[in-house]
């Protein structure tokens, strides 16, 4: 290993480049911004990352991230037990929650079906979703997946799997551009998409 490769700044830049949308220049800017912070501020960032790594796990009900026995949404008795919103990743759940309109339950499947990359239904949390139908009195499932090809294929698969349970299946209404990721949508678009969801 060379002296440059072993340099803490170089290592930090390399790690920052692993974040989505962060290239070499942005990683360097982030790294030197961190270096310019007070030590206690840097320690707070470091400690928060360490806590995430050590304390977070998946909720056994909906598979959102949590540090508790169950996540806040699953533990909240005021949520609507009859409606489940299926999302691709925890950040999508956060996006919908931030809009403040949905008061039901969630289920995070952690990805979409992508056969080209060897991701089938068995790699996702779909079986666990099906198990919930026999344990909970579910009346409606809202499929809130990204609108790309893989998201559409996954939505169709879910619809076929849910149909035998005689549960209403809806999709978010139009307004989310084709190929867009849910986590990048503004709150107004999310609110309208949920309010005007359509049965499929």
C-alpha cells in the first residue's frame, strides 16, 4: 500500500464516493468540509454512523429500520390496521411519512424484481407480506413502487399474488413521472398520488 493510499483523507474520500450521486470532486469537497469542522462536530457524525451500524435492525413486522423491538409505525396503536402501503425501500417510507397524509401500515420489500441482476421475488420481503394477510385484517394494499420497468413488473407480480386474498389493490395515481424514484418526489405530488390512487 502506498503512502497516498494509506492517507486518512484519501480513505475518507474513497468511502464518501460510495454514497449515491457522489463523485470524486464532491467526495473531496465533503472530505475537506468535514476536516474543517470542529472536532466535536466530526465526532457527532462519527458517533451517529457508529450507532446506525450497531443499533439499527429490521422491524420484524414491516422491515423498516428500527432500533426498537418494532418500528414506531408498527408500534403505534393509532395507525389504520386495514391498509398497508408497500414500498421498495425505507427511504420511500420516510418520504410518504413526511407528506403527512397516510395513516396506515407499511411493508418494505427491499428492492424490486430485476431478473437481469438475479433479483427474484425470493430475494425480496414478499413472502413476509403474504404472511401478514393471514395474521392481520387487511382490506387494502397500496403499491407505492418506483414507476420504472422493474417497479412495474414487481407491481404486477404483487397484484397476482394478492388477488387470491380478496384484498383491494391500488396503485399511486399519475403525477409521478415514468422512471422516477419515489424518494425524490415532492410532498404535494406524494399527497395527490395517495389521495387519487386507483384500483388495479
